[in-house]
């Protein structure tokens, strides 16, 4: 019982991290894109680059989510 509860809590934590990274990535990339459109190149580039970095972190979390949740298949 306790193992299943801890496994579900870990799953919820990992999925929440993935969702938060994806939402932050979208917000930052679009905000940077809108800044670039309004010719604010320095701040727009930095914001868009940080969104791309957050997107890469989200991709890594998605790729290794089974290992993080400890859902190994024998």
C-alpha cells in the first residue's frame, strides 16, 4: 500500500515538473518572439534563448521520465 502511494506521488511530482517546464518554455519563447517582433533584439534574444534552454530541459525530463519514476521493465 505504501509503495503504491509513494510511486503515485513520485509520478505526480515528475509529471508536474514536466508540465511546468513545458508551460514555462512556451511562455518564454512566445514572450521572446514578441519582443523580437517589436525590435527589442537584446532582451528578446535572451528571453527566447532561456525558453529554448527550458524546452531542452523538458525534453530531457520526458526522455528519462521512466527512469526517474523507477518504472523499469524487466
